[in-house]
C-alpha cells in the first residue's frame, strides 16, 4: 500500500511545487536601442543617415537622427531629435512624439544639434510593427499616405 501511495504523493508534490513562469511584459521586451541606417551618395562621398529609437520600460522613448560619413562613427551633425511615450498593442508599437526638434530645411543632411528648432503645436505619432522576438521594428505606412520605402530598425542591445 505504501509503495502505491509514493507515486501519487510525488505527483502531487511536483504539481504544487511548480511555479508559474511569468511572461515578461511587452515594455520590458522592447526596452533597449534600435537603429536604422540608410546610405546615400553625395558628390563628396557617401553618408549614412542614422535614426535611433531608445525605449525605456516605463513607456517613454527618445530618438536621435544624425548623419555620419559612410561606415564611420563620428557624427557630422543632426537632422532631428525628440522624445515621447509609446504604447504596445497587438504586435504594434505606437510612438507619440513630444519636444520634437528638427532642421526645417530640406536641402542639407545635417546641422549642429543646437541649431535644430522646436516644432510647434502638432502632436506627431507613428506606428511600427514589432517582430515576434522584439529584434526588429518596421515602419507602418499610415492610410492615405505615399510611402516609398519601409524603414526598419534593428535592436542593438
């Protein structure tokens, strides 16, 4: 009788001793820095247009968009920078920008960060599809917009 109870007791102990494994929250999974780089050809050589998104687990993010010489790390200047909040719903992250500083010029690719101007009034937002493993974000073109390319951000850390 005792030997027949042992497997039953062991099974009950195993079932009750297992802890629930908690799935990490989407905010903690997206946390980190994502980078998108586009190389362009100029008369004086090639440039990299680098865009970054840095997510915090508290629902905030920051971004810097700067320019370097192709395949180099030294920043020549900035095109914009901003911060804001984000929400994640059904595999999509929505960014709501605040404090958006930009060049407001279209014939140059960078300027000193201190010369960027604060954009007034409007609230800006954009949507990105999240890769299932949170290693990549892909820009989602808004309805009624003409998007020529799909910007992709890769997680760096």
